[in-house]
C-alpha cells in the first residue's frame, strides 16, 4: 500500500500558480528596468531571489515530497535560507520598501514559517511580514500622493494575503496529518486483515483436528460400545452352548440385535450430518443401553426423574455418551453384576450418578497418566474432554476392589454460561 501524494501535489500546484502569477512582474522589472527606474543590479537580485524561492520549493518536493518524518530541522534550515534571501535583496538591491517585487516574498515567508522546528516561533514570520508592510507603508506615506483610503486598502490587502498563506499552511498540514492518520489506519486494517486470514486458517486447521477427534470419540462411544456388548453376548453364547442351548441362542440373538442397532446408529450419524435439526430422543437411547446391559446378564437399577424438554441438544448427547461410556466400561472391564443409574433432569444443574460393584481401578493414577492411554483411559479421557466442551463436570471415584462411581453435572443450556450469564 502506497501513501497518497495528493496533498504534496496540491501544495506544489498552489505555490506554482503563485510563482507563475508573480514571475511576469519580476521579469517586467528586469527587462523594463530603465522605464521603472530600477538599476540592472537591483533587478537582477530581485529576479534571482524570487527564482531561488521557486527552486527551493521544487527541491523540497523532489527530495522529500514535503515529508520529514516529524523532523522539522530541514524546513527550518530552508526557512533560514529563504529569509536570508529576502534580507539580502533588501540590503543589496537598494529597492524601495514599497516595491511590489519585495511584497511577493512576504506571503511565502508566512507560509514557510508555519513549518519551523519550534511551533512557538511558527507565527513569527507572520509578525515580521506584517511589520514590514506597516513600516514600508508608513515610510512612504509622508510623500505619497495617494489618499489615505487607498493606502489603507492596499495595506489591508497585503496583510490579508499574508494571513491567507499562513492559514493555507495550517490547513494543508492538517490535511496532510489526517491523510497520514488514515494511511496508518488503512495499514493497520490491512495488517489486521492478514492476521484474520491467518487466524481463519488456523481455526480451519483446528476445526479439522477437532472434527477428527469428534469422529474418533463417536466411533469409540457408539461402535466401541456395540462391539463390547456383542463380544460379551457371544462369549455368553459360547459358554452356554452345551449346557443351555436356548440361553446360548438368546445371547446370539441379542448380539445380532446389537449389531443391527450399531448399524442403525452409524446410519443415523451419517444422516444427521446432512440435517439442520437432529431428532435425538434421550430416554429412548438410555433404554437401549439398559436393555443391552440386561442382555449381558447384568442387573440394572435406574432412577430417572424429570423430562428432557428444554435441555440443550449437546447436553442430551453428553448425558447419553456419559451413560454409554460408563456402562461399556462396566461390561468390558469391571466384572460387575449390578449397575445403578440415577439421573435427575429436574434441577437447573442436571445430576448423573452411575455406580457398579465391580473390581474398580485407581482413578487418580489413571488421570495422572493421560499420555499412557489404555482402552479404559482413552474412553474416559475422551469423555472428560467431551463434557468440558459443554461446561459439564466429570468426577470418577474408584479404587481397586471397591467398585466405581461416576458423577457428572451438566448445565441445561451451556450457551447461557458464555460471558457469565448464569
């Protein structure tokens, strides 16, 4: 992005017009010096000094484009050269102080004086110019044949010209500063846009990673649970094959039904990917898990209070996955015969407790070694991360030989927790 040069071009144009307007007067003084009574020497100094003003202006534009990076030393040095040029003309050329050629320098001095290094002295050239005008008019007023009203009009015009150029410098500088400010803002916006694109790319990469993790959790939670149940049911069928063929056949049928349910669950998951609104019945899903546990010869005691109305979909899914993971671990690892499920949906904070009377494990040791993931640790750690996404709390209390208690607390709507609403 390039900085706009409109203000620099505008200044050069305005001052070039001023130089071009006054240049014929200086050329006329030089070439008609005999008619005006000005010596060749004086006319030469007057024209040369005026041209030097123009050369310095062109030098500033070519060299600096009127930009000094907040350093006013350069314009201050150039101002000293310009005012020295004027005083050199006055003292060497011996021109009368009321000569129009001398006055043409005064508005320029007022303009350039605004850019002095010290802002406190920026108005000084205006005072010098006005003092020069008043002094020259007073000096010549004694023998002037012009009426006072005309002389007063000339004085007023000259003073207004000085003020006009000083105000022009102020407005030009303010406009340049505003332009620079807008340029910096645009630069910042451009940088912000680049950073946003980088963040968007990172978010996209994180989204892909998160989606992979979600798919992995879903595979573990749904298909993993089904395969565990099928394995237990087929093991039961194998054990009862010779002793109780009917019971063995029932176990095979149960395994077959579990496989059908797993296939249906996969199909539902694929269908839900293309649906804006997902029809998820929590009680129906929980009853399916309970029936599978009972089919694996487990006693399941359950106490479910309240209904699922008004509960966020992600929370309902989290409750289901929590029960599913807990029951799967009981079937696969706990060697328990009784499972207790208590679910209270009535309170603002949903409470879930899942107990078993199995062999238990060292829960503290499990979570201390998150990097060394076993089959049980992968599921529980994945469940813990899943619940953290919906602002739910998970607590697992287990010791070897003491069974396991899984407790979870869910908000009814985690969206309301954003920003501390609840």
